[in-house]
C-alpha cells in the first residue's frame, strides 16, 4: 500500500471515529480539574482493604501480633488518601456541572474525604461480617481444612471482601466506584455480585464460577449458593415510550437458611422462603413457601422431570 493511500485511510478513519453522532452515549468529556477514576488506584485500594481485614494473608506476610497496629495504621492512612481521591473521581464523573468553581471543587473534595473516613469507620464491622462468611465457607465444605485455607484460596472470600466494602460505599451514596470494585472481583473470581445487593451474614458460595447476584437482591442469613446460580430479573417492564423502567425491585428475595444448588436460575421479584432448597439446573419464577423444595429427578428411562414439594409452582 502506498504512503498516500495509507494516509487517506487513516485520515478517513479518524474523521469517522470523531463524528459527534458516532460518539453519542460512548464519550465522557473530561472537565479540567476533575480527577478520573483510576483502575490502578482501585486495585491498590482492594489490596489494602484485604490486608487490613485479613492481616497476614494479604500484604506483608511478616506481620505479627506485636506489629499489627503499625501495619494496619500505615495501610489505613494510605487507604484514606487513595479512597478520598477515588470517591472524588466518582463524584466528579457523574457531575454534569462543567462550571464548578474552586470553592465547589474544594467542598466536593472535603465531602469525599469525609465519606472515606466513614468507610474506614465501618471496617471493623465489615471484618466481623466477613468472619461469619469464612466460617460459613469452612462449615459448608468438607474438603476445607482450616479458616486459613478459606481466606487464602477460596474465591468467594475475595469476591465478598470486594462486595462488602463496595456495598458500604453504595450505602454512603458513592457513585460508580463501588461498581468498578465488584466488577474487578468478577474478573478475578467469576463471581458477579452487584454492590447494591443486600446480603446477610454467614453467606457462602461453593466454587463460585458463574454466579450472578442482581442489584435488588435481598439475601438473608446462612444462605449458601453453588456455582452457576443466577439470581436475576425477568424482562423489564416498559414505560409509555417503550423504554425499560429502572430503579424498581426486580430480583429475588432469599430468606434465611436457603440453599441453591448448581446452575439454578431464580428470576424476578419473588420470595424463596426460609429453609427452602432449590435443586440444580431448575428455573424458579414463583414464590416458594418456607421449608419447601424444588428440584429435578431422573426417571429410569433417563428423562428429566421437575419435582416441586409444596411450592405451588
């Protein structure tokens, strides 16, 4: 290809890629002075959070009971700085005010720093909740030999650490950053938990790959999921203009002590009552009364059929 032809192709491609119409909805116009979210900084925030919540398992392995205050102190100070910057970036990213003056930006930064402090203030409770998740994973897997193995090896703990930190940020009203944090765990573990979902303590996911938990899910205490489970929504209702109606409860509620086996799909704003068991590879789109079961059995002729015990499904 001649240099002239190459130049023409490149020029034409640049012109087409720069067309306003082709950029609609795909372009974020950065405002001078506003920070942008940083994946590198958020990765460090996750590692710092894990090292604070599980000292000795993440971060410096040389930490001892005597040096813990020093290590956690250093990490908390660094976490506050990074988190303040990233919360500010999230606030600026969703703000449409391109004419914010110095005082407004300073107020936004002060607000971000306050939110970061409030998140750090909640870390002791996050650790207490994660401790119950570790216990649930250990008690739920006969192959597990220690809590240390659970913390070091099991993807559910990594995913839940990201989720539980991100969920607190959602509760504090922080935009964008929580979703990035849980999507980082999704990429790392294959477990997709929306940060707005509400999940009780003693929660675990066995194996974990392919699990999806939607934004408006409510999950009680002592709930166990297996790999491939989807807690999703059915087709969205539409408004008068044919657009999906967002912001409405559309994902399942799982009450306490529910077990959902591999590759089960539970859709819509339905309630799976306390103590229910949902078997592998089944679809559930209606409420299940407490302490009932829904699963597939195999007849002698190898043909599958569904069995529901007391569900009314």
